[in-house]
């Protein structure tokens, strides 16, 4: 059996540290073959203590020494500086995985001055509880072995869906930003319960469990949500009265438009970033 992969994760913040936890829990590699970086020495010490792995403050070039998979998890605007720092240490057989939103693989390649097997991942914040939804795209240098390895990293913190790179804009709009929409729904359901006299605790528990349970039923039955919705509706009942009110205010069409607008905004941010990095293009 081959040794587990050496993985370096650069920029272990919210998403990065959740991925590290998932990698360790799933046994994809061992703590001695996993290394991370953050910016501040205090955060490095705290994370190292929490996860039991080496965490460096900066020193990204040192961190990628011997790493087969290099995950870029800093904020998008820091990617050019990070690539400048590590590019001399990148060997041709390394696999890059970028989490940076709105940052195309083509721009990464241009900054590196070469091509490597590269993935772009768009996870979402529930990776923190092992229930993330990640959209993955990759370039033509990636092998089946690379796909299996990178997929296992994101499967350790949720589900993986493959898309063409251009579709990552829609993934960002649907699942990347999606938790915010669902939090708004939960928030409003709690407020509705409060208005009708339920206690804060009871309203919160009922709302969160309703969203969790409804999502689980969609997954486990494989039924279309419209079919599941119909099963809750009885003629002249309570649910249809509420559903009519939601339809009157355009809940579904508002969400469809929100995803359409967010997709366009993601494209716009990518164009803006490219202008900024390469004003003449
Ligand atoms: N949050 C989301 O929902 C989400 C979803 C999909 C994709 N993404 C992408 O994931 C990436 C990370 O997002 P995040 O929310 O996890 O950000 P974050 O919590 O701000 O984490 C960024 C991390 O980068 C570290 N850092 C900054 N400069 C560094 C340097 N020079 N060398 C090494 N580490 C450095 C920071 O260290 P310190 O902690 O010491 O400052 C911090 O730990 C972004 O590119 C974002 O576009 C985020």
C-alpha cells in the first residue's frame, strides 16, 4: 500500500481549518504528513495545539516542501502574493487546489508561469460541521488518481459535485452563498413562531429541525421537493393557506432571481479581478 499523501494547506482560516479537521478525521493522511499555514504566530500556535499538526506562521514556501497536494485557502486578493511566494518550490508533479472564489485557473496558471494539475473548489460554510456542499472543477492536466484524492478531501466534510469551471459562478450563487438564504428563512420562521407566542427556544428548535429534516427527506427519498410539498398539503388545510401566501409574495421566484443575480455578480467580480491583475487584457 502506498504511503498517505503529504498535504499542505495554506491559509487555515474558517474553511481551511474545517478541511484540516475533515482530513484528519477521515484518515486520508496522517498528522505528520499534514501541514498548514496561517498569518499570525498566535493563530498558528492555537491551531497546532487544537489539531495536533504542524502549523507555520507565513513560511508558505517551507510548508509546501515535499507536499504532493497544495491547497490554497487564503482570501482571493492574497492569492497573487501567495503564488509569488511559493512558485519556485512548485514541482511539476504537484497538485494544486484553490478555494479562492472568483479566481480562475487560467489566472493562477498565468501567475505561476506554468500549468500544473489544478482544481478549483467552491465549498460552503457547513463544512464546519461536516455537511458542506462543494462544487469541483479541474483542468486537463488532472489524472483519475488526482480526482480520487481531491474528492476524498472534500467528501470528508460533505458532498462533492463536479462542474465545468464556468459553472462555479452558479455554484457560488446557489450553495456557496446559499447558507445565508437558509439562515434568513430560519430567522423568519423563528420570528413567525415568536409572533404567534412560542418561546424563543422552542421556535428556534422547531425551525432548525424543520429545515434539517426537510432537507434530509429530499435526500433520502430522492423525491422532487414539489412532490414532498404536496404530501404536506391537505385540502382546505393549514399548509395550503400558508403556501398560498408564500406564492402571493413570490418566495420561489425571488429565490430564483437571487441565484440569477448572484451568478451575474460572481462573473462581474471575476472580470474585475482580471482587470485589476492584468489591466491591458
Ligand atoms: N467562507 C466561505 O463561505 C467560503 C466559501 C467558499 C470559498 N471560500 C474561499 O475560501 C478562502 C478562505 O476563506 P475563509 O472564509 O476561510 O477566510 P479566513 O477565515 O479569513 O481565512 C484566511 C486565512 O488565511 C490566513 N492568511 C492570511 N495571509 C496569509 C499568508 N500570507 N500566509 C498564510 N496564511 C495566511 C489567515 O491567517 P490569520 O488567521 O493568522 O489571519 C486566515 O487563517 C477564500 O479564498 C474564499 O474565497 C470561502
